[in-house]
C-alpha cells in the first residue's frame, strides 16, 4: 500500500484563489466610499416592513460620504438598495435659479462651538470690504453665525482668501462661532443666492435673516427665551419675529457702534431728541408696517396690523418648512422684499419683539449701480408676485385650505393684484 501524498497542489490552488480574490476586492473598492450596512441605518429596517407595503421603496436614509475624488450624497431605501449623487449636482439643482452652477464650499471654516438646535443662527452675506464688520458682528453676538462669503474669481482671489484666513486665525470668537461658506465665481451681487447658501448650511432650527452692517444692540435670544408668547410663536413655524431696525438721522453719528444705545430706554431718549429714527425713513414702505409708534409703548410681542409688498423687516423664523429666496433677483432692489413676500404669502405672520432693536452702521452705497438694478428688479418683482400668488393659490386649493386661516395672507394680499381672481378661477 502506497503512503498518501500531501495535497500540495490543492493547497497552492487555494492560496492563489485567496490572493486573487483579495486583490480584486482592494482594486474595486479603493476609490469608493464605504457603504453603511443595513444594521447601521437609522430609520426603519427592511425586516420591519411588510413586503407588500407601498412604502417599501421610499428613501429611508441619506448620508454624505467622502471618496478620494469627491463628496457624494448616498441614498438608501428600505431594501438596503443605494444610489449616489455628486455634491456638485445637488448644489447645482439647489441653486438652479442662479447665474450658473455656483462654486460653493460649505463650511470652508467651521465654528468650534457645538450649537443647540434651539439656538438662533444669524444668516448673513459678506464681501471682502465687509470682513471687519463681520468679525465685529460675531464678537458682539457670541452665538452661531452662518456667513455666505462671495469672492470674485480673479487675480485678487487668493489674497482675499488669505485675508479671511488671517481673521479666522487671529480672532478666537470668530473661530468659536462663525461658519464660513465660500462662494467663488464671476457673478457679483447675487444676494438671494448668498442668502440661501447661508440659510441652507445653518446648523440650528431657527435663523435670522440679517444684513451684516447692522449692530445687534440687545440680547434678543434671552428676550425670546423669557417670553412664553415669543417662544410659542417661533416654535409654531407660522410666525416670524421682527427685530425693529433704526438708523441715525445724521449719518456721521452712525459710524461708531460703541456709542450706540443698548437699552430701549436709551434708544427712546435719542428718538425724542430726533437723533435716531426708523431705518430708511425716506422709504417708508420698507419698514413702516412694523409700526414704530406702537413699538415705543409696547411691552409684549404684537402682530403687524398691515402688510404691503415692499415690507422687508429683519426676522427670526424657523429654518425648515419656510420658503427660500428667489435667486433671479440680481443686484439691488426688491431682493429681500421678495424673500419676505413669499414667506408672508406662505402663511407666516409677522410679530414684533417689544424690547429688542438693531441699528444700522453707516457705510457708502454705490448709488449709480443701485439705481440701474432697482429699475430691472422692480419689473421682475411685479411678475414674481403674480407667480407666487398663483402658485400658492393652486397649492392651498389642492390641500383644501384656501378658505382657511393658513391661506388668509395669500387671499388678502393676492387679491390686490389686477386680474388675480379671474386667473385663479380659470386655474380651478
């Protein structure tokens, strides 16, 4: 009887098989993001759904993942099936009304502070000349700030980025509280696009739409926390809180923020002396619906009794579920009013905080440019208002709420448009 030979050939073949399999796995997966397993999904797992359920194919999880080449959004449905989309595609769709796909870098700098979801993020837009004012705003507010910073894509680009880096490195409070979202392109003054970027990447449930040149004179966050009425309104998502805006009658007195009043009592003394008044008093439609006369004597939040389409207060409101700014408005004139108009038509009421206020810091305006852009945007705004009214009319009717309180703002304001009733009736 012959002794058995070791099965060397079988062992060698097995080792070769393992080597080839492992090599192929590494080659295929080295540039791909790691996909979460079914056990990692945060929403309903496949096993918890009936196989006949129509909800079987709905998206149940979305995750941002990094590969060596690009950042990608990963969607996973209830079956564990996945699909990806590049960040660039998602951002181009998100800002599809702008002047071409914007080159946006979210969180170019990210604040080190961990923010409570119940906090209020100031959303603002900034260009190079306003960097010092931005730093001042952050240091004064000492809370979350989401800034969309636009830099022209030209030979000054790199030096401007270095200036931004310098501020971030030398200002501890800026590092602590400021999220910077960088926009580098050749399209200047896309104000509503920039507002949307700042709002989109804000990390709290509530946001404040604010121009960077305003000095926050009071602690409105504390005022809101201490007012059960203000908190109730804000949490409902159906109200926006107005912080009244002021400016000095003599522009020279508005240069030094250190001299600004920080209590309502001190402010009213300046009002009595005719040193300070409502912001843009020469353009009453912009802020008159705040009703400053009522504000002077008020001690509780109050709802604005009137509204007209040029009203553009500075508001605190819920991020999720509220409209975005229309990005077709390029340059000065009607851009912020358009944001506030759609928010109002969507069913959000404006309520004024009784003890808080802002003061504008004087700076130069390029009036020739503003005049030309206002003329164009005024025409666009007329068309925009009609579009918004017809869209919300159809939405509210489809949801069966056109005659209810949710659509009250739309019914009242849209009826002012010539031909709206007839057009809305024809749409059914």
